[in-house]
């Protein structure tokens, strides 16, 4: 049924909040979903294990969908958003810190709404920035939200 899920993902993506599947189909569907955002640099990922019946905790791995991108390593041009959103997922699902995760998401949304873009999501009329400038902009916005 992964074929139908891929079709539904492209046809009406807002019907999905979370998709639970095995690794093979998850890898295919996450790459498909990446193109809805315009870049792999925008998508976080979480691999969550089953809850431990004694502690209620689970093993988890949080990472950007895009992998290590060795072709742009050290060039200050990677999009840091997927990494920051992966950290927000860690806060939400492993540490029950949903409000902090929401602040990170809002900071990212505000920076993007302000027209700042890395090269992979650049649009006409927007400001193209480096990895460090995007990260600094998001952190500055996060500080503003957290103190206000």
C-alpha cells in the first residue's frame, strides 16, 4: 500500500500528520515528502522504538532526512532547518518538552516568513544566506520568542 500512500501524499499532503511504516517504505515516502517542501534540507526524521513496558521510555534516533551531504561539507551552504527540527522532535518525543519544540518550530516559521533562505530553498525576492547566517537568525528569533 506504499504506492497509494505516495499518491495520497502528493495529492493531499495535509491529510497526514505522522506516517508509521517500516524503514524501506519510510525512506521512499520521506524522499517523496521532501519534494513537497522543495528540499531535503527541510525535513526532520525520527525512528522510534517500542516503549519499554517498565519505564515507558523508548529508544529513538532523530536525524535530518538528507543525510551528511558530503558534497557541500565545509562550504557553509547546507540548510540547518532539518537538523533543528529533528532536535525539536527529540524534545517533544523523548523529553516531553513540547512547548520548547513549538518555540523552535515557530522561530523557524518566523525566519522563513521574513524571507531568509538557504540556497536549496531560494526564491526570487528572498535573501539568500549561508548555513551560519540561517542558524544565527533562527537562534536570535528563538531568544526573542523565549524572552517575550
